[in-house]
C-alpha cells in the first residue's frame, strides 16, 4: 500500500510541502508507504490538446510528467497539494492536472477507485476556491475522497509560517488518517 503527495508549489521546502509532509506522516504511521513528489524544478508543460493520448496511454510532450503519471498508477492514495496563486491553483499544478487527468480519462481510467484529495495553502484568500478546483479533478477521475475535521486548507505566507496554523496542521493530519483508514477498508 502506498500514498504519494504531489506538491504543486514552485517553491521547495515551502508551506505546501510542510503541510503535505505532515499528512503523509499521519498516513505512514498507519503502516502505509508514502512518498513526496515535488513539482518544483520539474519541467511540466500544459496540455497541448494534440490528442495523442487518445491513441494510447502516452503523451506527446517529453518532459517530467509521464514518470509521475506511472507512479500515480501504482499508488493506492494520491494527494494533490497547491498554494493559492491569484485565487486558484498554481500554473504548475494546473498543467499537471490537465495532462495526468486526460491521459487517465482516455486510457481506462486507472485512478478510478483510488483514494485521494487536495491540500491547499494560502496567505489569505482563495483557499476554498482552490480546494474546490482540485476536488473537481479527483471527482471526475473516480477517486474516493475522504473528509477531515475541516476543509484541507491552511494559512501561511513566508516559508514555514504554516507551522503556526495549528488547526490547519491538525486538519491535514486528520485527512491523512482518513486516507489511511479508507485505503485499508477498500483493500480488505
Ligand atoms: C504569484 C503568487 C500569487 C499568490 N496569490 C495568492 C492569492 O491569490 N491568495 C493568497 O492568499 N495568497 C497568495 N499567494 C501567497 C501564497 O499562497 C503563500 O505564500 C503560500 O504559503 C505559498 O506556498 P509555498 O510556501 O508552498 O510556496 C501568492 C503567492 C505568489 C508567489
């Protein structure tokens, strides 16, 4: 059993990564292997609508997307995490979602029945919108999305500030616990 947390901030070691690592720790405590995947520094271009993925499980764009897509296929749980940029997910995360989502949809929907959900961080505004934006991706691809004790959103601006958001950390932690619980229930 494995869960991967994909962090869509272009900033390494930032608030989104801290919060995602926290959720992954809660999952790992339950005996599920975890891995953090940073999109920061990777080359993830937006979908070009070439429709090559309609002819097979592949993408015409040769960058860092496809190896992560293959990793997602192997996982039982997937978290997508993004900071809020101008009221929505980062361009990096959006590019990732477009291509991973389309390859999946046109090739047997391999994410259907997996467990997953979003985590969002912002300085102030746009958290719920971005949370909903990411949730729509999980919904259309057939994931089971567990809840937590609040929506999975937290507050922070400069690197590390999210550590002061006790409720945000607790929410991410409880989300992780529910991911682990659901994965185990589905496996039994
Ligand atoms: C280009 C840019 C746009 C941003 N837009 C918003 C925004 O719309 N609302 C908000 O509350 N914070 C906004 N922020 C702040 C980030 O969401 C915040 O700093 C977050 O903690 C960054 O996460 P990270 O440390 O994982 O990179 C923006 C930051 C940047 C760099």
